[in-house]
C-alpha cells in the first residue's frame, strides 16, 4: 500500500475502478451490437446502416474527446473521487435517455453526452489505483480492473443479443446509477490531498502543450494506443462489411466479432498486467504485443476470408494482442506528476478514442479509391508504424515513485 492508506481503502479504490471499466466495456460493446438493429428500427436500410452507424460512433467518440479534457482537468483540480461521481451520473442519465429516443438527432445527442460522461471512468479509476497502491504492485491492481471488464463484455453481449435494443440501453443506465451508489465510500488519494495543500498549479491542460518535453510524452502516449482503437473502430466494428469484402459468402455478425474481440482484449489486459510485473517493464511488454498485433493483423487480411470460423478466430487474436489498454493507461498515469496526472490519464485514452473518428472517416473516404479491404489495410499499416515509433520515445515507468509534480 502507498503511505498510510488502509488495505480497505485500497480494495475499495480497485473495486471502484474495476466497476468503472465494467460500465465502460458494456457501453462500448453494446452500441456496436445494437447498431444495425436500432437503426433499422428507426427506418434506415442498406448502406445507411454503415454510414449513419459511423456518424453515431463518431458522435460518441467526439463526446469522449470533450469529456476527457473536462473530467481530466476537474480530476486534478477537485480530486479523483469527484469525477468518479460526476462522470457516471452524466453517462447514466444519457444512456437511459438513449433507450427512449425516437429520431436520429436525439440518438446522436445521447451518444455524444454518454461519451462525455463515460470519458472520466477508466482514467480516473486507474489514476486513483496507481496513487493508493505501492509502486511494486500497481500492475496487479490493473489486472483486477481488467478482469472485471470481462464481465462487462459478457453482460453487454448477452443483453444486446437477448433483449430489445431500447431495454439494453435502459439496463446500461441502471447499472451506472447502481455504481454511483456503490462509490459513496471511496476515499480521495492521499497524494492528491498532499498536492492540493501545496502552492502548485493543478489541472492545466494547456501545460501539456507549452513545454516540449511534456508535449512529446503526451503525443507519444496517444499514438502508442491508436492501434488498439484502429482494430476496434474499423476491423471489428465493421466486421460484416470487411468479412464480405474478404470473400466470405455470409457476412460475419458484428455482435459475435465484437464479443470475441473484447473478451480476448480483456484477457490480453490480464496477460499484459501480469507480464509487466514479471518482466518489470511497461515498454517491452507493450512493444511485444504491438508486434503481435502486426502479425495477427496481417493474418486478418490474408486468412480472414477463408471461413467464418477463421475470421472470428483472427478477431480474437487481434483482441488479445491489442490488450495493452489498461497497461497503457497505467503508463500514462506514471509518466506525469500528481498535479497533471488525472488530466493525462483521463484525456489520453479519450483522445485515442476521439481520434478514431478520423480513422473511420479516412476508411470511408479511401474505400472508394482502394476498396474496403485496401482502405482498412492501408490505415492499419500507417497507424501501427507510427505507434511503434512513438513507443521508442517514452521512458520506462515501472516502479516509479509517483510523489512528484510537474513544474508548470
């Protein structure tokens, strides 16, 4: 444990972060599962399902981009605990509203607001866990958070497939309100309390851009995680379209592909968390799995059209090799001082998610020139190459003492 933090406070912080990841996984998976069903129910057909689906996904991703800045700054100004409450309250209200929408405009607004609310969940939770656990054991806390994410994936899959799409959204909002109640006993990070008592500027988002060193660290963090969301946002979300383009006679089900990917990704998070502790390195663990994602990504395009089973299997392998998401957020928290830590840990993953909108727009624009498969492959090659280069620019953070601040 870190300092004088009790074991009970540590456990509660880990549980709060883990349940935040549960809600995070549920919502992201649920939209992809009910995308076609909900849009068809609202009167869309044919190519409209893909085009409007991209627009709604982008509305949610842009919401996460906005929410990342909002909650990240508030987390460093007012505390990690405060955004754990505010973000889940906003998400829950928007998701309940999503269950009763009657038009595409309202659907898009709900996805945007839900994205803003959800943006604070995982980053704030991981920041809190990193600050209350010892430097040697932070990775194990990440493993627990990732393990609970599996439950969110399974729950979304079962609910999305078995129940009407409106009911699935209402359940998601109800789960968020239940989590809000469970978080009442969470204590604030002692590192944040100590920093708040000092005469130190906190939560200045622009400070990430005014110093060359901080700017480089921040941008490289974002680029390192982009391959994960390339796989989620393009290869898996649009599995029906890509599977057909690869030659499958029957389009793969988006819900099945997403379930397989997310389950594997969560187990990949467990593997990454364990190996980062065993190997005592964050960078080498991430590098190993990024290289594996290159291998499995190539397999997706070469062998994905052989059969539906091989397509789903490759989605699973891509998910497992992309499972450095939780370790990435832990690394983000460890890279910066306490007065900017929540800002970075919350904004970085949401910038990754938000920038995925550019990838989906590029996918839609390029497919008219190089085809559906060519567009996806070209974007993937660029994203992974840039991500590997960015990783070489980051410092190793395993075992770093987090009791420091940035000079801003």
